[in-house]
């Protein structure tokens, strides 16, 4: 018999553990009249306003001749099991977009973790 360390009912009761809400978005490539490809983002059905917690996990800064690019990495914990999320998607919280690099699920199908980065 497998025992859960944290029951899904207890996790649902922990409202302060998931203080934010976010949306999963998927992209579609479209061709502009100029011939250039544009990427447009739209909300993934049934993946809007998901309770979550965003935690910084590190970052780096890369200096080029004419610009500096800062890459921040984050871990985003989602309340619930979301097997349809992939690394080709992004997660938006409070108008900040996070590119999903890796999706991880717990063995009990209780929560989902996203390893993400935001590039400024």
C-alpha cells in the first residue's frame, strides 16, 4: 500500500501555499503580410487561473557588445496534476511570462512543477 505524504485534501486547504494564479499559453506561428513569421500566444483550454506559487531558483547575466541579457530561472508549483503541459508552452502570472523548460509531476498526481525562465 502506497501512502501519500501530503493528502490532496490537505494541499487544497493550504491556500497560502498557492498565493498566485496563472495561465498556460500555447503558441501558433502565423505569417505576416511581409512574409515574416510571427508567434501568437493563446490560453490553453481548462488551464486558466491555476493556483500557483512562483519561486526564484537562480539566474545569470550575459554581456554582449551592445546589450546585457539577464536570464532568471524559476520554479512554479501548480495546485493540481496537469499532464497536458509541455515545454513548448509558457506560463503567465501577473502579466509576466515564463518560458517552460521542464515539466515535473509528483507520483501521487497531486501537483505539477514547472522549471521556467524569464528573459528580460
